[in-house]
C-alpha cells in the first residue's frame, strides 16, 4: 500500500471515523490491509480488525507478521480466537502455531475441536522442511464413477472452496491417488459425462517426506498450480500450492544468501532483528574465518627471508589474493546456481572441471598479460617481479576456479549444503594457496 493511502486511513482513525474507515479499508487488497494494521499500534489494529468482514479478516490475518498475529490473538476473546482459527487453512494454522509462544499455542489448542487438533498434531509430527509440513489437507477428492453433474452438486454444497480449486484429484475406495482432472474439463464437458472418460491417470505427485525445496522445483519445472501429496501407502493426504512453493523458494534464497555471506540464517526481517542478534549471527562465522586466516599468516612467516630480500613482492600480495578469491567465488556461485535449479548435477563433475579449467586458463592468461603491461608502464617493479606476479596470476586463477567448482559438488555429493562452501570459506582457502604459489614461483625465478 502506498504511503499516501496509509496516511489517509490513519487520518480517519485519528478522527474516530470508524464507519468511513470500514467502508474504505475493505476496498483494498488483504495484503495492503495487513500492511496498514502493522503500521499502527496493537489496540487500534485490533479495533480495525474487528470491523473487517469475516472472510477478509481471515485472509488479512494470514498475511500479518508472526509478531502482529501474536499480539492480535493475545488481545482477542475466546470466541474471537475460535472464530478466527476455525476458518484458517490447516497449513496456515500450523505455521501460526510454530511461530507462537507456548501461552498462545495453548490458548488456540484449547479452543479448537478435537478433529482439527488431531490433524494439527499430525502435521507437527512431519519433519521440518518436508512436503508434509507445508501441505494443506483441504482437498476435495472425487471418484472415477462420478458424473460431472454429481461433482458440481457437491461443490455447490461446500462451505467454501479451498485454495487449491484448480485441479480435482481422483482416489479409489482405499483413498489411493489414481489421477486428476482439470476444473476446466469439468466446466466444458456435458453434465452426464463420467470422470473416468476425461481424467488423466499420469499424475505427478510427491510424498510427505519429500524435501520442500524439491517440491518447489517440481512445481516450477512443470508449471503446476498445485501438486498432490501422498503418504507411504499412496493415500492422498493433501496438496501443496504454488504460493507455498514461492514462500519456500523465498526462504531458501534468504538462507543461501546468509550462508554465502558467512552469517547464520535469520527468519526475521532486518529492521525487526535486534543489533545483538545480528551481531551474534555474524560473530561466529567471522571468528571461524579469522582463525582460519592464521594459515595465511603462517605462509607469510615461512617466506620471511624471501620477502626481506625482495620487498617489492609485498605490494602485489593483496591483488593476487583478491583476484584468486573473486575467481573462485565466480565459479562457486555459478555451480551452486546450476545445482540449485537442476541445470547440472554431480555426474557432470568431469565436464564441469574441464570447462572451468579452460575458462580459467583463458581468463588467467588475459589478466596476466594486462597485469605485466600495467607493471611495466607504471614501472611498479622489475621485469622479473612482473613476470613472477603474472605467472602467479595464471596459476592462482586456474586453481581458484577449480576449487570453487569442486567444493559445491563435493558438498552436494555428501548431502551437505553447498552454500557453506562458497565465498567466505572459499576465499580463506584460496588466499593461503595463492600465497604458497606466489612465493614458490618467486623462489624459483628470483
């Protein structure tokens, strides 16, 4: 919502013109309403939330940050809590419970019916980040023997159509998944047509233990709006929708960026996270990297005599280590991206190494030539030191790119997260290797 709109609604609130506010706010999207509620204090937010029609209030609530949800529920009466929670989709309710403190969870669980409580407990038992933990069980399974007219009659009597009303899934008497039919086929065929005449049995599905990131990739690959979820016995237990997948990809991307920047992943937004929390997240990784940099210090000390004689070598050390680190990060980022979106896998290891080696050789030679000319033009060092630096540049670029490409592949093969092998850790490793190569070549040529 634009700031002007928030300002207009805030003015109505200040003037206590609740009727006008009610008439105005319902014209906006639920996402915008949630944004407005988060911009005002909790007492006013609750008052306005109570003015919203039930369907808009429920949808708006799902878009609020967990902290705002907690404040609203804490201030609600028992009846209001039951009314709200009872109409949330199960997956949204589970997400809510996972974010709330124990006191709020108890308040919610005490006030919902036994059937829904059992379903929530079942959800909470699924492994975190699995398909079962993010699916919605609000499904409308049909049978092959049903006619389109029978399906339409049943749909008309539903209290509300669920969020996955794009595809209908077909099950047998054992509730096992057998196929699907698109809603457009239901609407464009004759009412007397039976489902077994129009359904598709080639259904793509995931099971409850499939990793959520893999589910998101499948939805993206096939451009599905939703995908069915089955248990180990092939029984249809729920569906995962594209909006759930988008949320998963968003969370995974944030996590990967944090790891690549040597920080622990954080679910809170930047401005909502305290300085102490941010410091704590960054300190641990930086401490590890600082300690690992001791290796570079050891290498420099080992070649102290060489540096004493050829002091001109020192000036080029930052350029060499930076270039090597950047080259390795380029390769690492490219490979991690390829692994993430399925462009490559570990079976392509040798092809990738050869390709990165060729790229590194071309780039390294190009940089070395430019670097040699630069040193000579500016008379920054003797020709032999310039040659030493240039040869080192070629060697370090090649090795850095090979290391940058190899680490994510090894991590993936070992079922580890490849992002932890990226920029920060890679740079630390490459720095030490670059210095060893530099001083070794210098020792030979000088």
